[in-house]
């Protein structure tokens, strides 16, 4: 990363929001924050493999305090149920890395933190498989009024790369899901 990129953009574990190669994503996320602020809407995050990196990327954006309610880092499976409200029977049936779990995380954090939108990440960063799930398998989800979108990622690279790409993917999904206007 160049010095110019470090000055222009906010960096959270290599995720540049607002400068360098990811400038387009950074601009889209800034527009998302402005859109939410203008409508009085909010968002919250539930993170597993990203361990707070989504929240860190968001809080690097000026003005995000008007829309970001907060986040839950639910790395342990039992905390997904206790803190984020993922049904224990769902976790027992499908495990922590599953599209239904990602959906439940997004809906749960949205409800528990009283936000308009919930963003969630769950997956295996690696380097080793977990519970029969290969490293690099990730689910990101965004839940909003009357809608939920989940995206499966099959990522390659080291642990840091998998986590960074997961942050980018959930932010891209949020930008795609939140409508430009209410008309």
C-alpha cells in the first residue's frame, strides 16, 4: 500500500475504504451511510470469522455514528445463540457455517440492536477446515425490512485474505440491498 493510499483511505486489516484499489467500494459505502442517515435508518453487524473488521471498516467512515448502532463479535458458536439470537436447534442441525446461520445472524443482530439493517459474516478463515467445512467457505448476509440476502463465498488465500474479502463482500451486499430511495 502506498503512502497516498494510507492518507486517502481508511484501513482495517487491509480493507481500504476510501482510497486506492478499493476506492469504488469506499465511495459506495460512504453513499450508503449518507443514504441511511438521510432516511433515519440504521445498521448493525454480527461477525464471526471477521472478528470486528466490518465494524472497524464502517467506523472509519466520517459520519457513520449517525447510522451504525454497533456490532457483536460472536466467534464462538454458543455466542451466536446467546448474543445474536441464532436458534440453538438451527446451530445443532446445520452448524455455524451455513446460509441459514448467516441469515439468522443478520436478522438477530438487526432485532437485538434495534437496527434497520443487519450485516453478518460467518465462515472458515483457515488455514484448517472446521467442522467439515473447508477453509475459505464464507457466508455473508444482510437483512432489512422484509428482505434478506445471503451470498456464499469460496475464497482462496491465506487467513488475512479470506477475512478481508469477507468484509468487502458483506459491504458490497449491503450497498446492493439498501435501495437508493423509497419511491
